[in-house]
C-alpha cells in the first residue's frame, strides 16, 4: 500500500461528488423527502409512510435522478407514468418528480451554499502531486457548477457526470459504465483505478466493474453494509487513508 492508503498498482482515482467531495448529500436527502412526502400523502392518504433516510440510502442515493424515482416507487409498489423529459415539476410522472427534486435541490444550494470536505480536497491535491490521475464521477447534472462553486474544478482531469452520461448514453450507477468511461478517458483501466464512494449504488458499480480498489466513505453509519456491498476499506473520512497501515 502507498501512504495514500491505496495499492501500489493504482494509478487513477475516481471520486464521487456528493458526500465524498462536498457536504451536499444531506441536501439531496432533504430535497428527495420534500418531493416524495407530498406525493405519497396525495397517493396513499391514511396509508402514508414518509420517505426516510433508509429509503434515501437504499433506493436513490448515487443513482441518476429518474432511476432514483423509479427505484423508490418500486419499493412501495407504486407505478406512475414515465412522462417526458420536459415534464413540469407539477406533474406526477417519473420525469416530473425528478424535475421537482432538482428544483428543490437548486434552491437549497442557492440559499445554503455548498461546503466541501477540506480533507478530501487535500487528499486529491496530494494524489495529483504524486502523479496519479483524477476524475469526478457523479450522477448529478449539477456537478460542474458545484465544483466551480468550491473552486475545485481544476482538481480533476476528467468529469463524467449526469450530463456527460446522457450525452454518451451511459447508464448510471449501480451500473459501472460511468466509472469505466472515466478510467478510459484517463488512459487507465478498471484494475488500475480506485473508486471513492459514499453511496451503496456507487460501491455496487465499482464491484460490477471489477475496479482495483474501492473505498467506502461512511458518512451515514453504514460501514458494515458498505463492506457487504464490496468496499475493500471503509473510512469515516478520507484523511484516515493517509499512512494507513
């Protein structure tokens, strides 16, 4: 292992955004809750059960927006029309609920701002100083704006986010395609790449892609579950990787 806590064979590091680089995972969870709870009340009436942190971690965290809608609703045996990509936020369709969530998220980002994890930024700087290649791999369509807001866009040689995935027709996490595309764009391979993820869907993607090393960043007390999903090591903060024995 290097002093960065990854195997000597690793030449590329692929970082998720929300929950790994930035403290925005809680914003996403709140936006999903504010999207789903009114919908569920209208739909279920007296049988209403709220969207909770378990549902966020199990069904939507790390997934592309519409896939998150489908996954959560399927867990409640709810089927709604797919709708169209330009559906309004007032429409109870898969695309409409996804748009509603994104509008709520953007409102939170504008009003509360984005805060990075300084230890992650320092780690990435050290990774780059030592000559390893870096990419950000996120399901978010707002990835570039978020990175710019914290002055971190230049820390990554490649960005594969929700917009890039849509342009290329890449399925999102838990499929490995976005991670594989980032490694390829950097001239590397899955075997020589380390994945840094806080979402179970992302860890599943790393396992499916047979990446060389997977770091689970446990911000929500689900370390055992991360290991069960395939994380090689689990840390509460990326700083714990440095000089790890």
